[in-house]
């Protein structure tokens, strides 16, 4: 009979689902530490040494921020907007939806010199508009520097 895995964080809860087993955390610990059960996007960073010191040992970090008194949440560039329901008429996009982060940040840290690079796993998914705090800037075309 196979032994059942236990949460790597609390050391008490059994990992019941396949998603919990893949993350190595029970649902409660994953929520508290700001980790979801959706797989992280593959890194877009090319497999190159540190650009500052050429070390080949780096740490990929899922950057998180404090959300409330006890929870951590993934650090994101923006959030999808919550659909507000109305008594009459169709729903409209309203406030930012804290449950729908977009542009989750990864930091790559050089273990030798401490240099940090920021990368986003899904840049094409970032919505554009003032309501998201984003704007699209195309620096191509004719400029005095080309």
C-alpha cells in the first residue's frame, strides 16, 4: 500500500488531490502562502548565465506580496475586472478582481552576486487600458535614433 503524502508546510494535512500533491501543499497552506494550483507559466527567461557576473546558478522566485493580515498573494502587474451584476441590464466590468491577477512576476536572482531580473510568464495576456493601469507603447518605426 502506497503511503499518502503530507503537506510540506504544515506537516499535518494529507495531500488528497493530485493538484495538492504536485504543489506539495495542502489547500489551506497554498492559500495562506499565495500559491494557487494552476501551474506556473514556463519561464520566458533564456537559459543564460547571470548578465552581471556570468554565474550559472540562479534562483527562480514566485514573487508574492502581503494581502491582508495573514495571507500572501502573487505579485501581478494588473488584475482582470470583476463583472458587476445589475438588477436590470447586462453585467458590466467594475472594480479589479483580486482573484484574477494577470502578469504574474517571477524574479530571477543570481546566487553569486545577487542581481535580480524580472520576467512575466504571460505578457500577451496583460489587458491594455487606463482601467488596468496599462498602456501599449510601440517603440518601433521611425525614430531619430535609427
